[in-house]
């Protein structure tokens, strides 16, 4: 099968969508399929094709994680895609490249698959002042609904996507295929990190050898709720607990979080590493003991799964729509308030070596099925369904105002 993947963001950019699409490309190619990536590139002024990646000129959107904004219409780009002769078009973002993907699918009369990666209600503050949040949210829902209606099939990493699309007004009969995010299992295997590398990580940030180290990895935006972790830590974790929290990543609220930690008296307990390249991340994870998150905006977080692939149990704020993601005592722990947060950390800290090793083994087993190849297999079944659905659908050119 020949598949064209449309995404605003792609490595070397570091974010969940870029990682997901790269893993999907790898998985599909491992299975013998041909893949074309169509992506925005702020570092080029002309379209060029290299290693089956079509780089499209784009302007940087600094307020939205540095994504590139490309032209949603370009005849040269369309010809390159037509020459590739895809069997299906799969869009992963809803901005310029996503819009172009919708148009290309209709013009070339191809099946369209849409993956909703992001709960945009949690990101509106990036683009809209507070007085305009409500109207912007209403517009956002209409916009997302447009993409869902154009697609022959829809996928999402968790049940949250289905609920979000219903809230956006997408018809109840439109099925969302839940396909969990992948993780690069081999790259994050703890066996690939030496004891010397772990010690070097702890030494770099002055982390005591005998301390329990919790970590969070991700872009530091408000939607990630790192402020909740800091607040709960200040409320319920004490110096004699001998614990540290390492916040790995950068983002628009990093300075705010650092100031919050200072005001809460956590300067000695919380370490902010700043940006860490994805390839340099394994020793950071292997040098920690547990992954903590209070984010309710994530849809099956890839960063969290990378921690799990490194053998880290997850301490997760309870989320009803992701309730099956972390099973207490099997691959981590769930908390609902500061006291439960601290209690679960102490419970893990007080486990003996055998108990910890058993739990860590269970954690790695729980993510073992999320390989790139399995992601590819799951999507191929969706593509096959989209092809059948597309052949049965009536033309929708009038809806797109394309004549």
C-alpha cells in the first residue's frame, strides 16, 4: 500500500505528534508499505523531496510550540503527491498541511483518514485572550468537526478523542478507532543504559544516590499541569522523605513553574533540566525511579510510555477517560489529591528490591505491544476500511465549495 502522511510537525522537532508520525512511517515501512511524509518546514523557502519526505516552505508559529504554517494550497505540492500515487491520505494536524491534505484527498478522489491527537480546548489560551476564550472554543469545535466530517475514518490515541469529537458536535455514528500511541521500546530499554550513565545523570543534577527520583517529561505548557505536581509536592512531601522531582523539558511556562517552585520552598527538591534532545533522554529516564503526571490534556502520552519502556511505574492523576491506562499496582499508581500522591510515592519508596523489580518488569510488559510495527498493522486495517468507506460515500465537493 502507498500512504501519504500529512503533518505540520516532524523530527527533528520534538513533540508527541512528530514522534507518533515518525514511528508510524517506520512501522509501515517495516511491513513493506511505501510512505510519503508531507510536512511544514520553517528552514526552507522551496519545496523539495528527500528520503520520501516532502518539505513545504512555512512560517514559524512561535506562540504554538514553533509549528510551521505553510500555504494550504499549492499546485506543485499537489503534483508531487499525485506522482506518488497514494492509496490513502492520512492527516495528523488541522492547520495548513492538514487543510491541504483534505483538499488533496478530494481533488485526487482518495480515501481520507484523520487522527485527532490534541484536545484543543486545553490549548486555546495560546492564541486567544481570556475574554475571547468562549467564542474561540466554539470556533475550534466547528473547525475540528469539519475535519471529522471530511474523513472516511477517524482515529485517536484514547477514548478522550471520541468524547471531544462528540462535544464538538460530530455525529454519534462517526466511529473513532482508538489506536494507542507507539513507543520506541529498544531505544528506551533500561538494559541499554549503563550504571555509569545513571550515576552521571544524578551527579549532573546533584541528586543523592539513595533518594527516590520522580520525573515528568514534556513541553512545559499550562495544559501539562506541572503546577499541580509542584503544589502537591509542597503540601505533602517532606524533606525527611528523601525524594526529588526532576522536570525534563522546556516550554512557555517554564519560568512560571520555576518561580512557583521557589515560592513554595522547593528549590532543593525540584530540578528543572530544560530542553533535552530526544536521543539523549534514555539515561535521564533510567536514572529516575518513577514517572509522575497530573496532566488531563494528554491522549495516551508518548513521553509517559517512554518512561514505562524504561521500567518506570507511572504515578498518574486519576482521569476517568484514561482509567484503563494505569492499573494501580500493575504498571503504576493513581492519585486524586496531595495526600494520595505522597502516599503512593512513599509506598513505592518503601518496596524492597524484589518488589520494585517485579513491578518494573510488569510496567515494561504493559507497553511491550506498542511497537512501531504494531502501530502500522493497526493503521493498515483502518486504511483498508477507509478505502471501502470512500467507495461508498457520495461526492462531497459541494461541501468543500470545490468545483
